[in-house]
């Protein structure tokens, strides 16, 4: 299954979460029924907020480049993730949100694998 280790998230242009897959919820440590309506910035450290807002703005443009982000889980612990966003458009070409895939960075996958073996 190609999306077992990938998460999907849909954002409005203000960064509000419209949808998140269970993988994203597990990665961020938040319950599925709680994440809708939260801001994507709730998962960003204050020090990284300016860069996160810039990344959101860049993802409003077509062909945004993937990037690595340090995210903050609900319990405050950091996790590195790879993010690829793309603008969602109506059939008439009007942009209305961002669709993104999020995966744990390779170093995080190794950490999870080691801890699950313990």
C-alpha cells in the first residue's frame, strides 16, 4: 500500500486544518476528532513560526517545492517531517486551499522502529 507511511492534510489558506488522515494525527499525537479546525501553526514551535508562515504562503503558489519541517507534537516534543504541498483549485481554476502529504523524516522512522523493538 503506497500511503501506509504517508499522511494527508487539507488546509484552508489561513492554515486551518480541514482534514487530516490518521497517520498525521498519530504523527502529531492528536486525536482525529480534535484536529479539524486547529491551525497548522499549533504544531510549530514559536521559533519556527516565521518560516512556517512563509512555507504556507509558498504553498499557495503552483509547483511549491517540498521541504523538511520541525513540527511540535501535542505533548511538545519535536518531530522532523517532510512536507509536500500543492494548491487545490476549483474546475474554474480558483485556488481555495492546500493539499499536503506529510511523512516522518527518515531519522524519525528509524527512531520509531528502534522504540517499537524495545
